[in-house]
């Protein structure tokens, strides 16, 4: 008998498992052959403290010290830029204010991203306080912490059935049953399906596809020091990656829970929006992929006990913010499960609680 079963081995599941392991017997069940296979393995891997809803920003900022200091730190400098055309001025100003950027001159923007098209880009804003996250090391460090405290990870362990027992739950997998007193549902796009298996009410999470294309460094430039740069309204974004450039159409297309793949037409449309503001055309795609960013009905994370089942815990709805919220979100989850006081205030906890969906 385990104290806690965490269903899902993405960054959400593995981080909360690591937080709980010093205090409980914890097992993580992951359906795939490795941790962080789905959304966590397809992340843009950026830490930007002001990115997201107010409740997300609270978590970002609460975990910022962890990112900079834990295990030697997980961040390296990147920077963030927004670029826009004359007709986008009002929306450009709104995005700039929301993310806390400062307007810069076009010459300064071109010094950082020399492929911007002077005839199209009329506005730019920037700040340096955006960082690349070493996502793989972060996942592995949480897994190492879990195992160091006696916890375990079971991969290739999709959950096929969940039933009640006298002591809690029996969770069926192809290699047999696992029993626990508490289930933590961190199954990403599958969180509502897990709730259905457990016989508890669902919340209505929606997986939304986001596609990516890796293109060669434009014009043969060294892109390693370029910032991540966005179109107004996050209509596309581009980010350096291993000597190439990742470009995303930043779409949000509802999908069933699945191993997602990029849509060629959506990629083409997104690349066209990117090309409108740069001087170098896209001549080749090196690779493409997609991930599912799963949101609750109000798009805020959901962290807390099920309103009808005190032994079923939601750790869900990370959307596109799983990595940057993970340190603080996992700590909040552990505090709630272990009955400890949280550093987050009442309003922040309420904005994340499943109670907000109670009828």
C-alpha cells in the first residue's frame, strides 16, 4: 500500500511527487516509456515571470528564486522582444505593458534580431528578464529527489481502471494493480479521463494543440544570442534552439487527449505571419512537432482536493505554463496535501482551487 499515487510523469507530476516523497510513500505512474514525453517534452522552455494570468504570475514569481538557485540554477539568459506594425500600435502597447517590457528603437531591435524588416516593423519592446530553462535537467533532478526519498517511477504504466478500496484506491495498469490512500491527478491532457475512471466528476479541461517548426538559422546568422521574439497578440513566436530557430504559429486548436502532431496548413500560416515581419524567407523546415496545452474552463491552473472526494487531488490545467509554475505549484500542492501553511495568500489559493468550479 502506497500513501500517494501520482498519475502523470510530466513536470507537474514529477515535481509534486518529489515534494511529497520526504513525507510519504509515493509512486508515479507514467503511461509512456519516459518522463516528460508529451507537453513537458515539447515546451518552449522559457521562464518569463509576467507571462500568464494573474494567478499564473503569482506562481511564476513565487518560484523565481528556485529557478535561479536550486541545484545550481536552471536558467540561462535569453531576453524577450515584441515586434509590431503601425496598424498594431494599440495592441502592441497593451502586450508591452502586460509583460512589463520597455519600448526600444528599431535600430536597437535590429542589433538584437538583424532579420527584422525595417519596412514592416515599426514598434519594438524588450527586456532581458526572460530566461531559457534547462527543462531536461529539471525533470531529472525532481525524479532523483523522489527516488532519494524512497519514491518510485513506473513508466509504461498506463492507467486502465481505478476503483475504490476500504483503504483508498486501486489503480490498474498492464503490470498489475497499485493501491494508495490518495490519488494526485497530474495526467495533463488526460486529467478528466482519469477522473472519469475514478468515478468522480470532471471539471472540463480542454487540450489545445500548439505546433512548432524548426528552421535553419535565417541568412546563416548566429542566432544563439537572439531573444525570443513575438508577434503582437502572440500571433506567432520565434526562439533560438541549438543553432536553429523554432517558429510557432501559437495556435490553440481543441484536440482530444492524444500524441499530437503538427498540422501542415497551420504551420504554413504561422510561418507566413512570421515571414511578413522579417527579411529572410523560410526555405526549409528541419523538423516539426506539436504538443497539447491543457486548460481549465477559466484557463487558470487547478490545484486542490476534489470537491466531492477528499482523497482525489487535482494538479492540472498547467496550459503552457507547466515548467515556469512547477516549483511554486508543486510546493502549494504538497502544502495542501500535507496540511501545512502555504506561502501563497488566500486570494492566490482561491484562484487556483477546484472549489471555484463547485456548483
